[in-house]
C-alpha cells in the first residue's frame, strides 16, 4: 500500500468533509448590549470557577480580546496547550477546534478541559481517520511516521513525531540527515512544501485545510499588480503555486512576526483572516489585505475563514462554562501514548533552542 491518490480536488469536496460542513450551524449574531451582557457573565463565572480561556488566532476577535483581558491566552494550538499546563486554573476553556482541546487534555490530564462546542472540527483531522491511517502506516513500516499537530489524539498516538508548522522543517531535515524515510500526514500541501524544500524521501497522506487550499495563485498575481509594494505572507498549508509567490512562508506566529518586522506598509496575507485581529493589534500602522480565494474555475467555500472556528461564540462559551458541558475526555492510555511523540518534538526544540509554534 502506497499513499492515497493525491489529486487537485478541494478538501471541501470530499464526501467526509462535506458531511461535517453540512452540520455547521451559523453563530448567533449579537447586538452590543447582549454582547456586553455575555462578556460580564462569562468573566464572573471564570473568576468564580477558577477558569482560564485560551483562544486560537482564528477565532472571533471578541473571544481573543476576552481571553487576553481575563488573564488567558491567544495563540496556536500547542501554545494554548502549554499555557494551559502552566496556568493555575482548575478549568481550561479552549476556543478553537476539537483537536486543540485534545492536545490541551493530553498535556494537562489533571485539568478539566471544556470547549464552547464539540462540533467544531478540522478538515485535516476528519480526513485522516485512525483506521485508515494505521493501515497506511502498517503498509510502510520502513518509514518514520511524522504527523502535523492538526490531528486526533489517536493519530498522534500512532506517530513517531508530532510537529507544528514552525518546527516541521527542522525535524524533517534532522530525520533526513539520519537517513530516514518519512511518512507524512495529513496535509498534502505542507508535506509537498517540506519535501520540495528539504529533498527528503517523503510519502504523503492526501488531505488539506479547506481554508488554505482555496488561495489562488492567479488571483494573487492580479492582486500583486494592484498592490505592487505589498509583501505577501503565506502559510505553508497553501498550495505550491501560492507559496512560490510569497515573500515569507511561515506559521501563524512567523507571519505575525514578519508583518511587524517587514518595512512594507501593505501586507497581503494568505491564511485565515481571523489572524487580522492580532496583526492589526501589533502593527496598527499597516494595511492588511486577505489573499484572494477565488480564481479561474474556483468557488469560495471557506472564504478565508474556517467555518468550524466560527462556531465558537459568546453564547456557546457561556453555556459550556456555566453548565460545565462539552468536556474533552481522552483515554488515559491513549493520552500517554500521544504524549510520547509530542514530548519528542518538545525535547528536540529545547535541545536545538527552537520555538515550537505554528498554525496548528
């Protein structure tokens, strides 16, 4: 058994992803008075229950603002989980998608981890089911299994390494220098980027992020003509032709850093537009433009914003916190096995003085 066929169809068009997208319920739009009421009640409950909120860069700006104002944290999934481990809180509320809640539980098994909704998932996660992935690994026993953080606890437990986008290149180069052949999952675009950049022998799983795969090179070329002085920052989950046009390719944290350091006053960004809250907060003097998600023969599915991230809302956050529902539960044995490849990455980062950050 080799790799599942990699084609040019969108992840959003696969049957399993379409099924999950169909279940996405639009978030309730709140008036200013209702929003302030929810913010007050949530803040009071978090204080009473000794809870902290961690929110992903791609969630609603109101949730990111709430997290920061209440002593919580905004970042990528692993940063969120690491903050949760160090926080002196009994309850960690994770605003993001399900694998992020699982990562937090794996790293902090003694804490209660809840989410605004358990229905928020990720196309990379659901397109890499453990049964098929295990069979793929079993059929290629000569390869080191490296998986992206955007995967279930079960898939992580099956891997030798877990990586984020910011450390993936270093890990792949390390394994290549050791003469290892690599089995990579699940993102085919990130995998292709790593393979092309390092020259490593990599067998790729076939899945993609429904947000990043929609960025179009043709549209980006046209946009660069409109903004000739703009820098293009792209996440490596984007398709290869988009990455070829980018001035900087990097994780969410690396994109934020580049946006602050580059001299360009205009920045075109090829990642989820939820990141604009943090970009505008840290570089208010600059103009940020979302990269185009439509080109020839293209239709907009995500429109540069993850539909599952959008399911995190103030009402759902309040309900889960008040009732202590939507708790993340990970089998103890599974969590221990998933922690092994995670710890391997953390140890590698420490030994090489690398920051473990990324989109995931």
